[in-house]
C-alpha cells in the first residue's frame, strides 16, 4: 500500500513493528522488547523501554519534571562536565533505597553527611599502587578523625583538650 488515507478516526494503526493507538506509540524491536512513547496530560511525555530478558533496556524519561533511569549499570559519560543541580539543595546517594550519604547546600556551606547511624566517612586513595585509607571520620565516636599518616598544619594547631605524644607524655 503506497498511500493510506483515513476518512475518519482510526482506533489503532499498525505498520510493520510500530503500533499507534490514541496517544501511545509502541515500537517492537524483537519479541517483547519495546520502546513506548506516551503523551499524557499537560504536555507530559513518557519514553519507556522494556526488555523481556531485562538485559539492556529500562529507561524511563518523563517530561513532567521526573526522570528515572534504571539499569544494571548506569554510566554518565560526558565530553564536558557533569552537573548535578538540585534546587532542593540535596544530592542523595542511595543503595537499594537506603540513603547512605547526602551532599547538601546549607546557606552556601557544603555539607557532607553519612546518613546511616554510626557509619563512618572514609577517604581512600592510591599510594604508590597500593590502596590506603588516608582518613576516617568515626561517626560512632562523635566524628573522631583517624589519620593514617602524619598531620601537617600550615598554621596554629588548636585543641580543646590535651595533646598526647606517645613516649613523651602530655603537652598542655
């Protein structure tokens, strides 16, 4: 059929692997693997892909201000910058629905918070090819700082208590 003209409303139109039904367009790539575009109220557009074997699909983009991307691995790869801009002031890191950590803008202070009770904030790095823990902030001990190496201060070192130097006794 080179041209099809409708003289009324079609309830559903199927062309090869594309189905048009009211405000929904579904394209089927292989058995049960689809990409669906749905136009909703107030101009929302949902794009959703499904994979019958859950191997490579599962992207959902909704134009109502919500974007959800689910997959086994999600990679953000940019030739430029990656910008996280949250007008709610929080960027929350979760693992299986549990908030593990939060980055917060608090009156322009940059707050890093460990969300799980008594769990630490750990700074790790690579020293000459070996993984090291450089600093641990122990949240079960009021945030006690545990440094793996020496501490160098560029100015005055102030303490609210004593300074203990092993084998030298107390100073202060």
